[in-house]
C-alpha cells in the first residue's frame, strides 16, 4: 500500500505563534499580495545564490492539478480537502529557481550544530518564522516575508529541491507546510488550536 506524507501538527506551547498570528504578521500592508510574492521569491532565491553561479534565475508560473490526488498524499487533511474542493482540477502557482544552493542543511533540528547555528536553508525556509538572517548581504528575517506564500492560496505550500550533499551526491528533498487561520471557517485542520502543520 502506498504511504501518505506523514503529518506533524503543531501543538500548544509557550511563546508559540498560531497560523492566524503568522498570517497577520505581514511586513508591508500597502503592496498588493502578488507584488509581495514576487519580491519575496526573488529575495529568497538571491539569498540562496550558489557561490559557483554567475547568476540566479527565478521562474514563476501557473498550472493545474488534481485536488483529489494531492489530498490522497497528505495525511491528516485528506477528508477536509476532498469535502471543501469538490472540483477535481484546481489551479496552482509555482516558483522555480536555478543557480541557488537549494534546500541544504540538516533535515532535523537534532542535527544542528549549536556551535555555529548551522540550520541550513531547509530548516530556515520551511520551519522557521522570524529568525534573523545572519548571511552577509541577505535581507530581513527567515519567515515574515514568506507568509505571503500562505496567503496566496489555501495555505499549503510544497517545497522541492535537488541538492548536492557534502559528498558530491545529488539528493532530493520534499516537504510541505500548512499555515491557516485556526479560527477561520475554511480551516483544514479540524482538531488544531494552532493552524500549523508540516509533512
């Protein structure tokens, strides 16, 4: 039997943010969302520029996908996705870049070396909100700007990257994140008080 992507739902804790709080943490309320999205996509790609690259290329586009097929892959939200999106074909937007490092670094927080805070691009982009950038020339914080990704659609963002590891071997990395208003009428996580989940 084919396995679904396993879900990790955020639980209540001290000084934790909720999906609702994250979605309200927009840094620029004057620019249209599409402008903010393009700005954030370009900035994230430039911040992840590979040392070997002469330039970074960022492509943005749209397409269509089967909502039922996606729902079957995501543990914990299959039923809510299928009940809310009866039309099998839905639109999506993608952002693709080349000339970047990709989603490098440890897969889990337990692998981070505390001596140099080596979180890497994967943990910073997918899991962290409001962690300041330490890289010289990089802009802002890992987190607040990217909240525009979750406001553009239903709150699910899928991250994919093909990277070169330390041994010079290619590896693929896939993760998904849901940020939603936990008090909203269209929430997908029925039993969550925080509106945050990862696969």
